[in-house]
């Protein structure tokens, strides 16, 4: 186990074959469903990016290059497990068929926003789908996941938690505090560092990535660390399944470094051309996760170009219909949740000051 943080666990080889002891031997149905979730994420991302450029939403962050992580882990874990995600985990929701119209309405911040205007456009929250609210303070998700997992264990439940942060966040105290509690209290949690090479405009080496791997940090806390090819759907599934079994059998937490690459900008307010070579994304480290899974199932004989193009066309149509429904309600500034929502869900019994403030506004 002590060597695993320094290597790279892969299942899909350069030819698209599944090889080695980590092969999860997934069914054709699961493989195709995984590809669908990844393609849907990419189609949705592209459409939302264009809508942002049209002024229909205020902010957006694409998942390009990291779709295999959210999709594989969402499908590998149980429905009642809880994810404490970072930004580029949209494929988790796509794999669990979260309603696209709800995503669109939140991004537009319109009257049907499922979070009622209380969150930023892409900080989704869908607890019924095992997706705890995102936070702009990314490191806070690690501590929250450990606490949630400890509560599950205290109740003698079988549910586990999984959390994600970026490579840059490992330089913050939240990371080390969460690992301490996870180790000491044997929390049933999977802690993931999504090493996509860039913390906004800061290279991962600034967070210690040039000194050792992020997975190796697990050893100091007495935890196993796995370093995974994050662009390999099968490897991500296998490592997650292994760590989940460890957590459910009361053997404690696991730290997983998911080595991947952020192919697009950090967000719509970022220009990566200012801090990395303009053509860097064209030399995609480890390859495009979508194309790698597509190549694998094609080699298995269960997929072909005709099926692939038909799926892309169908998903594009699905996204267009969801956007059209959201636009009918209203885009940014054209529609918004009622102002009275700011007074709801604050206290179980409304405080007298809230009652007075609401009366003053006449709502």
C-alpha cells in the first residue's frame, strides 16, 4: 500500500483495453450510461458557456476534462451516500439524472431557481441526489464531509461521505484538519484531491506538487493513499469502489488523488492564455476522458460511430429543450425569486425582527 501514492493506477491502456488488477469489469449497460453522463455534461457546459456570452447568466464554470470523475463516482456509490463536491462535479448530477431544467433555472437565477436565489449560479445543491451544497470556500467541504461521515457512524448507519477539493486547497488548514479527524475517528469517508494542475492561475507545484504527490500526504496521517488516472473512467470507478468498501466495513478513510487536467478556463471570468501556453490543452495529459471511454466500448463491440453521433444529437436536443423552458421563465435579470424568500427558512419560528422587517417591506 505504501507504494501506491507514488504511482498511477490505470485500467485503460493506450490502446483502449481494460487491463490489470484494478479492472472493475463493468457491464456494457454501465459503460454506456457512464459515457452518456459525460457527454451530457459536455453538451450542457458548451450551451451554458454560449449563454453566458449572450448575457443570459452571470457566471459559469466548465467541467471539461474532469467528467469521468463525477460520473464514475456517482455511479459507483450508493444512492444514500453524500458527495461534498468541488466546482467541476456536474457529471455527478448528470449520472443521477438530476432535472436539467432545475440546473438551468438556478444558473439563470430566475423565479423557478430551486435554491430560491440563495446561492451563486453554479454552486448547486441537490441533497436528494447525494449532492451537498457547493461552497466558494472549497476546503470547507472536506471538514463537512468528515463530520457527516462521523455522524453516520455514530448512528450505526451504512452511508458514507465523499468529498472533493482541488490541488491548491491542499495548502489550506481545512485539508489537514479534515485528515486529522478522519484518521483519529476512523470516519467512513473518501477524501479526494482533484489534481487538475491549476488552482485558478497557480500551478499545482505551488501547493507542494513538485515535492511529492498529493496522495502521499495520506501516509503522515496513517491513511492509505491512492493516486489515480482521473481521465480513466474505469480506474476512478475501481478506486472509489475499493475505498467505499473500506469505509463501510469500519476500516476508515482513504485519500485519493485524481490526476487529471483542466482543459478549459477556470471560469468565464478567467483567461488561461495569460498564465499557461495557449496550446497546452491540445496536448491533453492522459487523453480526453470521453474519447478514452468511447474507444474502449468501441473495441468491445458495443459501440460505434453511428451510435455515438446519434447520442450526441439526442443529448444536444435535450439540453436545448431544457434551456428553452428556462428562458420561458426568464434569464438573468428578466426573472428572479420573490424578495420574501429572504425571510423564509431562517428560523423554525420566525424571529420578531424578521416579522417586523417583512412588514416594513409590505410582503
